[in-house]
C-alpha cells in the first residue's frame, strides 16, 4: 500500500468507512444472490427438462394406451358385429327353413288332400268299404291289355299307366299277361258273390270271393291277372311262368300280392294284385313282408308317395 493510500485510509471519516463497508457488503450480497439465482435456475432448468421428458413419456404412453384401447374396442366391436351378423343370419336361416318346411307341409297337405286314403286301407272283417264308395274317376283299360275283348274293364286313371308299363315289360320278356278283372262295384261284387254262393255254396264261395265291401276291386286299383293256356281260368295261375314273372317284377310297377300263399287273412290268390305305389311295393318286396301284415299307421306314411 502506497503511502498516499495509507494516509487516505487513516484520514477517512466514519461516514466514508460506512459507505465503503456498505458498498462491499452490497457487492458481496449481489454476488451471493447471483450465484444462488444461477444455481436455482440451473436446478430448475434440469427439473423442467426432466419434467418435459416425463411429460413426453407419459404422453407417449397415454397415446399408446389410447391407441391400444381403440384397437381393442374396434376389434371387439367388429367381433360383436360379426357375431350379431352371424346370429341374424342363423335366425334368418331358421326362419327361411321354417317358411320352407311350412311351404313343404302345405304342399304335402295339398298333395295328400288329392289322394284317396281308402287306396291304402286294409280291408278285413272290421274295416270295410261303404256300399256307396266308388272311385272319383274310372277309365277303360285298352283292348291290348285285356284277356277278353268283350269284357268292360275299368281302373282309376292314375293306375292305368302302371298296369300298361307292367304288361308291356312282361310282353318284352316273352310273358303273356292280361287283365281278367279290374274295378268291381259294390253291386257287382254282391251279384258275383251271390252267383258263387248259388253255384258252390256259401262255405266255398266265402273262400274265394270276398264279401261285398271287403273286396279290393271296389277301389279301382286292383286287378286279377291271367295268362294264356289256362282256358280263361284263374285257377292254376300259380304254376305258370307268368306268375313267376309277376312275383319277381310287379313291385317295380307298384303292385303287391294281397293274399300270398299261407297268409292268415284270406285264401291264396296268386292272380289278385293291388296297386299300393312303387315305394311301398318296393319296401314290402325288399323286407319280404306283405301289405296285410304291415301296420296301418306305417302304410299310411306311404300315401303321399302313392303315385310317385
Ligand atoms: Zn281279385
């Protein structure tokens, strides 16, 4: 310190000291405050930076979460929609099937209403045709299929076609097969029975001619078949090749033998064939059973397919 300064310091008044001290204190304070401020600023800056990062991270994770949730919601909504669509489709399918089955039922009923249930009824001492029963329509059997030119033979129109097809095939196979008798009214049957009774006596007549009302001939679906070489008689038919052919083939044309050998319902009538429809005749043939031994309820299920 120079002399001049020392002199100056020595001669400073108290006021001057106070100013110097105060100034120094202020400068120090400013320095301290600046340092403190700077430090705080640095810390806060770092905190803000960290906070920024955190906020960014949170934002990113929230965004991701939202995106995932949205994707999930979309997927589950899509699935629900698909399921609902499927449910509706299934329901619609069900409704369609119901409508279809109702339509089928109506069609079946319409078809059934046109088929006479008597045509597949079993006739016995309990169930018989009324004396007023007659087929709705009858047609004449063409000459080529009749054994006797003079005989007037009638059959229901739906069955004529099957008779013709059967006899045509027999002819192709070299078998002479003809219709000897077909539709017989209640009155005709009554007269025939009376005639047989007079000739053979009631006991014998009962064995080979059904009582009126029990005869399947009244239905207009039944035929008595005959072949050449029997002198126009039905007796002996079972010994002919024509009989063997009918036994083997009649079912293909919907005909069955009503009273086969050793049946417990009636005498053996090898010539007597009743039309029951191709389906029932085929099933009876395949199961080796006869019309009269089958349950009537089972038979009735074939009514709808009688003329198929
Ligand atoms: Zn007959």
